[in-house]
């Protein structure tokens, strides 16, 4: 929490209910990696089968369930917290690998008038 009091910071993950009240009032931009569910599922399967120590095969069903219900359950919760704590903070929705690469190469490519890259 105290790291978000610094002049500059990047925060990974959402944890909307737990920390948006601290982070969003001080945020300049929200970057949302908004990938298709099929791609998220594929990547989760690949990580679980690849022997990644943080992604265990026995948890794959729960992870796939989370991904499957994300748009119905988690996205509305996150959006509600975003609107509650940082409605004026611009949101960059990066929907493709190309958009993500362009943003990382030049964050100025994002224009608040067009929230999807």
C-alpha cells in the first residue's frame, strides 16, 4: 500500500475491492489487457502443462472456470470499483498483441479519446 504513495508506480493485477480506493485516485492511466477468453484458456492450459511452478495442473479446472466466468462475474465488479474510485482515470484497453507492443514501445500512442488500441 505504501508503494502507491510514491510519486511514480506501476501496479499489476486488479484486486479491485481491496486496493482500488488507494490506487485509482492517484492513477494516471488504467491499462487493461483485454484478451479473448479462448486465448486466456489456451495460455492457462499451456502454463499448467508446461510445468510452471506457479500453475499447477490440479488447479486448471478452477482457473478455466474463473476465465469462463470473468466477463459475467469479475468484469462487472472491477468496473463498478473503477467507477466508484477513479471514474475520470483514462482506460487503455489493449485487445491485441500488436496494440500491447505499440503501447509498450510508446505509451503516448494511447489517446484517452479512443480507449481501445
